[in-house]
C-alpha cells in the first residue's frame, strides 16, 4: 500500500546506502542530523528571541495569573494579547523541534521497515559496535551501546536543564516542568530504533550547544 512516506523513505534509503559505502552508517546519521540542524538554525535564532521576550514578559504573565487565574478563558485571551503586543508567540520555541519531525519520521521508518520500495531493507543489517541500528532497547536491555546512548542523553539533558535554569530561573511559568522536559529524550530513546536514538542524541546535543551560544550573542 502506497503512503506519502514511501518516496522520501526510498530516497533516504538510497542516499544512506550510498554514503555508507564510504562512511560508517552511524556517522552518516550524525552528519545528516547536523545538516538538518544547520538548515534550521534561523528557526533556532527566532526561538531564542522568543525565549528572551517570554522571560521579559514573565512578571506581566504572573500578574495576569493573579487577576484571571480562576477564569481560564479570560486568562488565555489576555495572555495571547500580551504576546501579540510584544511581537512574540508562546510556541516560537517549538519551531525547531516541529520542523525536524518529518526528518525524524523518515529516519524512524528507514530503520524499522522490513522492506523499502518492495525490496528487503539492507540498512537493518548495519550495526554500531555490533549492535544493529534497527534494534530496540527493550530487546537488548544490557547492551553497552544502548547504555552508552542513555548515559550521553542524560548528560546532554542535564546540561540543557542547567541552561534553562540560568536563562529563565523561576521567573517563567512552569519553569520546573521546563527543566524536566530535556530528560524526556531518555524515554524516547527507549522506544525507538538505535539509529533514531543516534539522531535524537545528536540533535539534542546540537540544540543544547546552540542554545548556550545564542544566549551569549545578539539574535537580531
């Protein structure tokens, strides 16, 4: 049965196989992730501007909560109006993540589908240090490659949470929840193929470094 993903997945399959003839497939995944993040850098800069604006608006948001906290509809309207007046959006910080979803979905399919374009998926036989790139952690709970992946993701999540704390402190609503969100990558990595986990590690590490950099430079 034909789906909208068939064409991009088939194209990605040929590209990764071609590059894997020169480089290790795991390195190909990392390089493709970096290329995607470079292409999305303008969105990251917009997200950084939005984050600074939201942090500056935090005292006004708390005042709105005090005045309209019991009236959710009125609070939502006033909050949206506040963000419009400041030229920002509550969802600007989500743009880089949302823009990556098509790439992530294609990669997930690339290393989980048994057949691609009617032929056996040759990428499922490729491995990283002996662990198949299409493997899932529940099937290999003590595998050192997966354990290393989780350790690296935990380290990146810790760094990301520290950056959030330094950027927003407790001034932004739900600041505590925001500091916990980076650790969600560990849950995600436990449910997806190893190849997608490598993508997740690379993109979260890039995003954390990018966020730290953009804290220190003007974003326009």
